[in-house]
């Protein structure tokens, strides 16, 4: 492969009956990149993955994967892909080991020949290798699924929402594994509805309602959020939300963990004025501080702009 | 109505040799938003099932709305609302029909129900969509509707099982505002989630590890106790110590 | 290990692990065989009949004796007048009244024909049919004997029904071929379609499609285990039929197994075809059961003879593979037919199989849409 581009998507649109799943999507993923597709359910993530893995044909536009066209040269592409679909659940009635062996044999290889690659992931499962995979916990299933997707040493790994419904710890472990795989030179495209996972990618595409809102490094995405952001805290969050929304000049009011993130329509909010107003409204223990925006702030910002347009 | 919405003492459930829930004792106050966290397989679902009267405990005590889960499960079921991640709505019915159906289950009178239907449709902003099939609605609206239905019969406690999975950030927040609103009305909210920032919205929360309840308290207090800067940090600390598989 | 072998091994393992389904698959033929063989008998025994003999001569007397001599009938009433018939039926126990015309013997000798009227209670049409046929059969036998004795030249008593090849009207003989068809439909069509759609439902099909497995690998891999199961089932039924129920087997075993194999292929092809149309297990099951199994039971001639169906249904029955298979197998088992006698039906089955295999290969996409 001469070019360092592994996936190139040009003006791709895809509809299912009336539903426009993807609208004029274009982007490129470079070799060795960990590329995140971030967006809520129904944003078009799965359609995008199925277009890349050649299971769907675009209505418009072209996709090239690892230098091959997904429509005409899908036969060349498929063996080079490692794919983990969103609702993938393995074979519940086969054991951990049998699942792995099955996928190895399907891809014409053996567990032994690629064991080195999956070892860091699979060795955690080895104590349970004779257990039926249906009896595994969510985190373990996900590790097994990843091992299965990797068993034939793919050039490009496509992971469709691998962490959905998985607890925070397993999620963190999973991302550590992805980083490790990246080191092995495998290009990875991963989708997730969890905005905080965006920071772990090299670059991310924020996607909503079939359109790409932005593509950039996580830092640049966050830097796109230019308004000063205040974090506000009080003893009664619900009253606080109501009060902030009613404050003249308030723009966005979003609960964000401990603090409520707050911006104003034009420019700089004055924390002093705000504090006085809130206390007037009968709120107690009001704390206000300047906040660094997160990806999620930017995403909501972009969603807002997109809806206005 | 007793002082506590939920009260458990050494609540335990075993499946054969496996102790899914291991002597948990906690209280949930009335009108509280109570976050119920835990890694996959830590025993959350089993505990929820016992509290909602779907599963009999092996041992221990549990009172829900002051009623005993062993003997008064049927009564408890009338006093609680339930909504899960996998929607309990019927996709092939309209919102109106869905509300009517659930209203019927809980024995809400016809007169009151008609009024309630308009109220719910108004409240969820579904007034013009009331006669469209639910499957045509965006996810966020379905969730709102499902939640409204879960509290249709004015329950004392509403159990929300990962209500916001996969929803966009704006809708997710709108949903939490709905939760606040409900709590304001005095309904106790018992909620599970995988979003750690959502855990911070709760009045108090608990974290389950290997069937035990290893932490319980307000987000503030817990951060203090574990000297952590966020709930996520505490969660990861605790869940890392789990021995049960990979948790 | 090559990918196809790996796939087949996985299929066998999965089937073997699912003990409940496996029990059903192996138990079903046995249970069905026993049900049809013992419980749902269409034979008649001790059916109560009435006799109205207006002739009361030597011949009628002999015929009545013959009727009484079988286990099938029990003469309960001798009537004197036509008017009594209806009243007798109303009582409900009498299944049939046999009426001999006056001067029966005389007519038979002079005109070479005499009439026997057989009146049956058709509230249970199946039973009525049976009783009637059976009676006719007995009379026929009597006439034959009469002719050979040359007492009467060419005696022509007129019940027209003739029963051959299954003179005792043993229902089990007829059910066995039908049962084989039904079981093969269940095992091959239903199970294949369910097993393929399950892959789709679980999301695993996406991975299999992206993998180097060819579509025909997946199809054959899915079909192979059920082919084996089907063969085992056919053998089970055959053994039960021959050794427990003493069903005659006149023809060639080789031909029988070849034809059964052919029909299995038809059924498997149908299963694959269904799974290419259905997106989930539930749909696959509905199509297999309502669209295939029911017609196989009802329209193939398994239970109801095709000839007695309305013309429209007779036309529909032509497109049901089981109908042709039934004709073939009944021919082989009961008549000892050779290939020459069933080549038309065989050809039709081959045509259907090729058609469905081609169609499902075409329908089985390498993509999702």
C-alpha cells in the first residue's frame, strides 16, 4: 500500500426508505490511527461502519478501504478487516475457547499462529476458557469479541460501539487495549455514544442525525468551544437549573456532573452578578468557578448550531 | 408511609453457590434521587429484582414503601414504577394507546385516565404525535414517554434501570431535568447508570462490588471519604478491587 | 483447519449442545409414528350397521353373513321397511344401513346385475367413507368368489369402489410416507431456516459475511447437519413402520433412499430460501409452519385424498413438493413401483429442488441489503 490513508470516504449518502441515515459524509482515516466516531444512537454510526466493511453499498459517493473500492473490490477488503458489530453476541452455546477457534478457522488461520497479538487480552480469559460464552459478564464478553475480531491479524479494526452498556472500569480497560493494538500498527475505527471516550482517540468525528458535525483531534474539538464557561454549584440542583435558565442573558444551562455548565449569549458572564442573583432566588451554598469545556460541551454546542441552520 | 422509601438489612440472594447479593444493608430516604452503581455483574440487577418484588431474597430483610418484600410483593408492585433501558413501550401502538394500556394495568379509572393522557402528552411535548406509532418517535421522546408512563399511577418509588443509555447529550440532560422534577414532587427515584457524570446528579449513591455494597453516601461525602475528585475515580478504585471475574 | 470444516464442526457442536431441540428432533418421529400408528387409526372395528333385506334369498343371506363375519361390522338391526332407516340413524349408533333390492338373486341371475344400496351416516364423513368402502370391498370379494365358482355367470353386483394394495385399509400404511414427508419438512426446512436466521438475529451473520467464508460455504455448512439428522429420522421411521407396524415394503430400498434423499434436498433448499427472505427466527418459523408444514399435512394427500378436494386446492397441491413425494413413496412401499413408474414425479421434485437452490443462492446476498 503506497498511501497512508486506510479509509477514504467521499460524499457518501445512504438512505433506508424515507430515513436519511447518512448525508454527504466525507473523511479519511490514516494508517495507524485510532479514529473515533462519536454520536448518540440513531446518528448513523452503524450505517457508516457497514458501508466501510462493504456490507452496504452507498447511494451516493465512494468509499475506499485499504486502497480498494468497497463496491467492486469488496472481496479484497473483507479478509483484511477485523469487525465487531454492535449487537454482536458471539455464540453463547460455544465455550470461550471454541468461539476463538471457530473465528480463527473461519479466517483460515489458527489460534496458535496469532496468539502473540491477542495474548494480552486473551490471557485474562484463559482461566474461563471452558466456560460457555453465554455465561460471561459484559466486560469479558467484550474482551472475547475483541480477541475474535483480532485473531486473523487484520489491518483495520472496526469496532461498532464496543463499550455500550459496559461499566466504567471495563471500558477503561478496553481503551487501554486499543491503545496497545495501535502500537502494533493496527488502524482502528471505533464508535461510541460516550463523549468522554473521545479524548482517548487520535482524532474524532462527531456525528449527529447522519451528518458529521466536526472532525479533528479531541483537543482541537474542545478548543472550538470559545465561549467562557462557568461551573455553578448549589445545594439544590433542580432549583439551580431553573434559576439559571431564568437569568436574563443565559444561553446554555447543562448539568455536568458536580457542576452545572453555564454560558451567556453575549460574551463574558460576571460571576459576582450571577452569584447575587442566585442567592436572591433563595439558593444556598452557591459556588461559581471558571471551567474548562469538555468534548460534550462542544458537541452540544455543535448540535445547537446544526439545529439552528 | 414510613420514614424510608427503601430499607434493607443483610439482604442476600444466592444462586446455588454463587452469592449474587451479599448482605447489603442500606436505606433510601423519601423523595431522594438514589444512584445505584456497580460494575457489570456486581449484583445490581439481582438487587433491583428483589426490591421490585420479582425475586425472593435468600435471606435478610427488605422493606419497600414500608412493606415486606417477602410477603407483600403484590402490594409493593402497585406502589412502584419501573422503566428499563430496553423500553417497556409497545412500538406498534401509539403513545395514546400505550398510556391507556398501562393506565389500565394499574387500574386507573377511565375518567381520570383520559385526563391523564392529555396531561402526559402535553407534558412530554407529544401532543401532535399522540396518534403516531411509537416506533416513529425519536429515542429521546420515547424515553420521556416511557418515564411519564412509569409514574402514571403516582408511585411512591420509581426504579430507572439505565434510562439514558445511548441518548444524545442534550436529551440525556433533559431527561435528568425530568428526574429532578419528579423527585421534587416527592417521588423517590432509584436509578442505575453507566454514565459517571450522572452519578453526581444523585442526592446519594451506592457502589456495589462483588455483591457487597462497598460505598454509600452523597457524592460529596464519598469523594471526601475516598479522597477522590470525582465519582468515576471512586468507582474505578472500588471496581478494580473486584474479584468476581473481571467484574 | 480450513474454514469450511471449522464452520461445519461449529454447527454440529451447537446442535449437539442444544439438548432440548435434539430430543425433540429425535423423539418426534417416534412419537408421531406411535400416535398415527396406534391412536389415530382410521380402521373400523365393530361398526354397528343395519340391514334391510327385501329379497331374503340365498345370495343376500351369504353377503350378510360375510359382513357379520368380519371384525369391522356388527349387525345390530334388521329392518323391514325403508321408513325405519331414518329413525335408526337418528338414534346415532348406527353407522351404515345396507339395503338389498327385492328379488336380488333372481335379478342377479337374469340380468347379471342387482343393486345394493349403502346408506351411511355422513356426519362423520371420513368414517362414512371408510365404512362404505369397506362394505363395498367385502361385497366385491364375495362376487369374485361367486364368479369363480361359476354359480352365476358374470354376476354384477354394483358397488363400484375397489380397494387395492391396502385391502385392509390399514391407515398406518398410508401414514408412513406422509409422516416421512412431515418429519423431513420439520427437520430440514424449519430447523435450517431457524438456524440461519438465528445467525442474523445475533448479529453474527455480519461477521460471517465479512469473513472469507463463501456464501455457499455458509449454506452447505448449515444444511449438512440437518441432512444427517434427516437421514437418521427416515431410518427410524422405516424401522418402526416395518418392524412394529408391519407395514409392507414392496419396492427397492435403494430407490426409496434415493427418493427420500431427493426430497430432503428439496426441503433443505426451501429452508435456505425461507431464511433468505426472513430476517428473524420468528418470521422463519411462521413461514415454515404456516406456509409449508400446514399445506404438507393438509394438501399433500397425507390425510385427505387430493382427489376429493375442490379443484382450486387440487391445483395448489401440485406445487407442494410433499404431494409428489407421497405418490412416489406410497408407490415404492405399497406397490413396489420402480423408477420407471415414478419418473415423472421424481422429475418434478428434481425440478423444484434445482429451482429453490438456484433461487436461494441468488437471494443469499454477500451484503446486507
